[in-house]
C-alpha cells in the first residue's frame, strides 16, 4: 500500500502530464466530480487518493480511445 505522500506525488506527476500533453482535458479537471466533496469537512485518506488517481488514469485512457 502506498503512503499518502506517494499517492499525492503520483497524482501531481499525472496532473502535470495531463496539463502538458492533454490541455483539452486539463481545463476540465476542476469539474471532475471526484474533486468536489459532498460534505463540509471531508476526510482525505489513502482510499480517496487512490480513487482520484485511478480516475485521472481512466480520464487519459478514455481520451486516448476517443482520439483514435
């Protein structure tokens, strides 16, 4: 299991990759439902970070498939 620090680092690297290589996706990242908590003081744990990381990976994969 990765630590929160490792997950945040991986998310940052992937976000930078999206910003650089997929600017058309990057402009919509803040609209991703995974980034909008549905409670006032959400807890961010490893599971939430893993889910968000996976959602970023899926976003790239869907974009690549759609671009073919």
